[in-house]
C-alpha cells in the first residue's frame, strides 16, 4: 500500500502528475481542480511535491491485465473525501476522479445544499447520479466543509462573517442574493452564538434538510 509520495515534480499532463522519488518516477492521477496549481508549481521554483495517495488495482479479476494505479491529492482531507465519494453506488475510482473538476469544499457545499444543477455540470455526473450522490451523502460531509476564521463578531448580521457566508451561497452554490441574504439572516437571528462561516453554513444546510 502506497499512502504518500514525496519527491520532485517532473511533469503534469491532462490527467496525471509525475513525481521522481528514490530513483523512480511515479505516475499519479490527479483531479482536474488541482492541475492548475501543479502546473504553476512546475513552472515556478518550487519543484518539491507531496501527494496523499490512494493505491488500487485497475482491471477485473479473471479478465485482462491487472494494473496498479495511484491517485494523488494535495491534502489528506481531499483524499478522505474521495474515499467517501467513491462509496456512492455506481461511482468507481476513475469515474470519481474524472468528475472532480471543482475543489472539495465547493463540491461538499453543493451536496449538502442539494444543488443538483451544479452536480450535473461535473464530468461523468448525470441527473440520476447527482440524485444518488445527494441521497447517499447529504448530511454526512460537515467535516469536509471549508475551514473558516474563528474570529468572533458582535454584530454578526452585518458583519464580514455573514457576508462571507452569503458570498459562498451565491458564488459557489448559485443562490440569488435575495435567497442568500434571507437564509443567512434567519440563521443568525435564530442562533446568536454562531462564530464562524462554517457554523453559519452548517446551520443553513440543517434548516434545509429539516424543511423549515
């Protein structure tokens, strides 16, 4: 089992990064959302790369070649989300990898808010698969939500904290400004002790799941 690869980034192509470590060059399949960062790293001065990897065997037992593969992520949390994502029925390793065209935090928000239109825009994800993802994962992904500043604010409804929550709902989840303002205002009115953007968004999703 290969769980991490650390070495010199030597190349990036349409679906993989190549890392030289210990005299070997590893082909590591990477999600689309990380390729831009890796390409910039390759063009810059920082060539050291670190991938948290999923090591699996591709191919069916008893039919054809069995090929070892590595899928790599820039953070441990992204790798853990990928493992959860592939528990959805009908989403295998390569299909899951090809569908990850947006960052994990944005995808988590889409699932938790039931944003079917955004999910169907992902490669490999049709309407039925989007519905299955929401049905199987919604309410289970809070630990993967984007980290937020832990700074308390005494005037939350008019604070920068509330505005950040509204911006995420609008820009990443495609709610209108009116919808975002209404949801955030209600959450903050009913919960005076919320101190982070993450807490605000989790409460928005909880209210949506309860149908209130």
